[in-house]
C-alpha cells in the first residue's frame, strides 16, 4: 500500500500514531511524504524539529528510504517500486519526495516572489527539488 501525505502532516499526532502502529504490526505500507518545502505558507524548518523528514523513520524502527527527487518521474517510479518490494517483504518504509510549492495560497502569496507563469513555477520546482536532494 502506498500512502501519500504532505510535509505539514508529519507534525501532527495522526502521523506518529499511524507510523508507529504500522511498524508494530509490520504492515506492508510505503509512507511517502511529498515535501514541497511549505505547509501552506510555513517553511518546513520553521514547523518541524527534524526538517529532513525521512529521518523520522528511525523513531519507529522503520526502514528509512531517504530523499528522492519528486520532480523526476523515472526516479520516482524506480524508488517507489523498490520501496513497495521492501514493504511487502519486510514491513513499512518511509521516504521523502522533494518538490516545491508551485503556488502559494491566495491570501499569503507575495506577488514579488510568486512565479509569473506556470512554466516558471515548474522550472523553479525542478531546480529546488534537485538541489534539496544533492
Ligand atoms: C489535524 C489538522 N491540524 C491542522 C490543520 C490545519 N492545516 C491545514 S493545511 C495545513 C498545512 C498542510 O501542509 P502540507 O501537508 O505540507 O500541505 P501543503 O500546504 O504543502 O499542500 C495545516 C496545518 C488541519 N487541517 N488538520
Ligand atoms: Mg507541504
């Protein structure tokens, strides 16, 4: 089973309870965090004591599959396939797919920093996801 969530959700109780129980019961779950580097308008490192979210796996004795480039579809396909194989055989895993928030939220978006077009947004997301993984 593949379960997707945003970076912001990893700081609430449901995340901890779910990951913990999946490890206790050795469930075949791939927990994949889509880290777009913001929970609404709040940067990850202002909201999470551990901003490298994949490292939260260790707290549950769960396999840490690290960070992957969420803007690279081939890498996503390969790493998620690997993670699913691992989960089916050995129990849950956590991985973190790096991307970038394409757009802000309407009431906080700064017009000076907002990308001008969708293609500007995508190019910036690719650049920032790549630099977060290297
Ligand atoms: C249990 C709970 N706590 C807090 C909120 C308020 N809330 C709404 S969106 C959000 C941040 C979500 O961040 P993320 O998962 O990274 O999603 P993104 O903003 O990147 O789409 C929060 C804290 C909520 N909806 N539910
Ligand atoms: Mg987010």
